[in-house]
């Protein structure tokens, strides 16, 4: 069983591991330092947009922050940014990318 922690603990831990002060993280995310303090104390939770910005700035996945993944190095922000680029492609191009990804994954498992 994987042990996960509450949002408040995960935000505080990721902030410390990434070397941010409360004020630095707040500035990078675009919220007040008191908002970060409230998140870390468990008194408040961010909206979806702020949650995504927190994950991006801290280079963690939203799943990590929400306690759905114990892996702080999941690379979720990078993967999400890459996958987000799919929306810039035509439907045909998106299908080509999906087929290529399926092929690459299949090769690794056989």
C-alpha cells in the first residue's frame, strides 16, 4: 500500500524540497503569502487554476499535491504540458501521435 499525505503536507513538503520560501512561492504562483500559509496549515484549499499553478511552479503533479500519488518526482507538470500541446494539432495529427505512442509503449513491453 502506498502512503500518501494530505494536500497541506504535500504543498509544504514540495515547497521546502524545491527551496522556496512561503513568500517566493506565493509570488511565483500569484497568490498572497497568507494564502500559501493557509494551504499549508490545512485551513484553505486552492481553486483548480491555483492548484495547477502550484503544481507547475513546484514541478510536481496535481495528483501528488492532492495525495493521489506519493511520487513527488512523477514529472506530472512536464507530461501535462507535453500532452497539452495535442490540442494545437488537428484530429488527424492527434491520432497519429496516439498511434505512435501506442507503438512505442508496445515495443517496450514486448
